[in-house]
C-alpha cells in the first residue's frame, strides 16, 4: 500500500474493500442467526437500520431460502 506505483496501492485498496465486505457479511450473518435486530447491527456499523437491511436482507433470504 505504501508503494510509489498507484497501480499497486489502488489494487491494495480494492483488495481491502473486498475483504471488508466479506467480513461485514459474515458478522451480519452471525448476528442475525443469534437474533440481533437490524437496528442493533446498524448501530454498531454506524449506518441506518434501513441501509443495513437493504444491503444484507436479500442475501440472507437467498441463504435461508
């Protein structure tokens, strides 16, 4: 990430974003499986309940069928 070549740095940023998205999805899945509300999850993520629900609910519906 500290490389002088922006291509290297930007690739690192992209990789971190993908990792962050995977980690967030995993933790939201765990929280919902333990009965957490969307509001509780949103509070800890620093976003609105609507935003976290819009982002994760469709994926959870696919997983649980």
